[in-house]
């Protein structure tokens, strides 16, 4: 009987101890992080779903050799936390551990759960246009932060996206191929998407008609520069091929000649002749130069009166002046005066 009593007492004491010691707190769990990537130099809002987020005190990103990044928690429930990470441009890129810490000291880590990357920037695409129904257009995209690009596509509202094939991505460029069979003629945005679903669209690509013709440019004289649709296409005389069907502006320029401008219509499958006879600038330039450099003649403000009597009319041609004969009366008179002087002296 005593033994049975002792057993009962022991069980009773054990039950009292179990009631007195509080149950261990349950650890939080992390089911999903969205988005799971952020970019240096930007602030990213992240939603974390899971369980047992009881009075969450902190959410941090941690990486060996790097200082922790603490988020600003904007809202939370027991199953969801919304927070913001400000990622400076000096932070190391790569996979970081995401840690949720409760006020009771319990915490949960998602190893490599969040990736920090350099932002994707598109600088250029080559070529910038291609013809419809070309089933293999090779392109090169140049930029930064492109190593994680998983998709490249052409986007235009109302048109079907054109997805690139055969992608080869590095940090500074992406190469691939577009199939433009039956594509709509339009100007498209060039978009890239990384493995986390982040999309950047910064460039444009034009799909143009596959109806083409050629133009034979001839000038007189030759050696003139030809601008076709505002593009320098060559020095006359030459044939410009593979021009899209349509009407375009043409400008012809040559030193020493007036500019010549006109329009040309390119017809699919046809050869169009464009002829320009250039007008020289030499004659006009000489006249203009003489007029610009001539020295004006100053007219006297006072005129001295002449004592000569000017006839009221002048003959059209000035006559040649001839020697006048000596009058006989004048000769006799002079001889008489001389004789008189001689007689007077003898007396």
C-alpha cells in the first residue's frame, strides 16, 4: 500500500512540474519571399509569407564578410510580413540569407533566400531594324547587369510579342536571334527579363517592309554626295539597292554647286533612275564678291564756276581741233606798225 501511494505521489508531482514549466515557443517558418531579388542603388519592398511571425522585431539580410542589412517593417501578421530593404550601391552582389527574428528571441533563416544584383541597363541594340519575314535576324544587346537575363522579347501594344531564341548572356551583352516571319510592321520596345521576373524595356527596334527596289543616282557633274531619306548613301554616280518601297526625300550636294533637292519613289522589284543636273555657283559668287568689295565714289559737295561759255548743246562726237590759217589783214597791219616805229626813231 505504501508503495502504491508513493507512485501516485510521484505522478502527481510530475504533473505539477509539467504545468509549472511554460511550453517552448514555436519557431517562425518562411514559406515564400517575393520578390526574392533586389538591385543595388534601389529600395525594394518585399513580402514574406510563413507562420508564427509573433511580434516580429527585425528582418535582416546577412552575408559572410558583409554588414547586415536591416529592413523597415511596414506591416505584419502571424503569417505575413511586408518590409523594405534599402540596398546601397556598395553592397556586394550575390545570394544573402534572409532572417526573421521575433521579440521572444526565436528566429528563422532562409539560406540564400534573397539575391542582390546590379540593375539591368540597356545601352544599345544592333541592328536597330530588320525586314518582316526574315526568319533569322541576329542581334547584340549591350548594357550592364545582364548576366541573369533569361528572356529577350519585342513588345508593341496590339501586336504579338516576338521572343528571341538562342540567347547567350554575359554581364555586358546578350546575343540572340529573332524570327520575324509574318511579324507586324511596327516599332517595338526591346525588353529583357531576368530569372526573377524583373523586366526592363529601354530601347526600340523597327520591323520594316520586305518590299524593296533600287535607285540609280546620276548627277552632272558626278562626284556629288547623295543623301537619301536624310542618310548619306554614297557619291554619284552609283546604284543604291535594297531600298524599302515608298517615297523619299533626296538631297544632292557638291562644292561649287547649288544644293539639289527632290523626291524619289521606290517601287518593289524595280530600278528607279534619279538624275540631277547641278547648277554652278561660280557666276553668282563673282558678282556677289565684286558688289561686296567695290569702293563707293565720293562726289564733291562744291563745284567751281568756269569762265568759259558752254554752249547749250554738245555734239555727240567731240570734233578734232585743226590749225587755223593767218588772216592777211593782220599781217599788213603788223608790217605798217613796224615801219612807223623805224621812221620815228630816225627823226
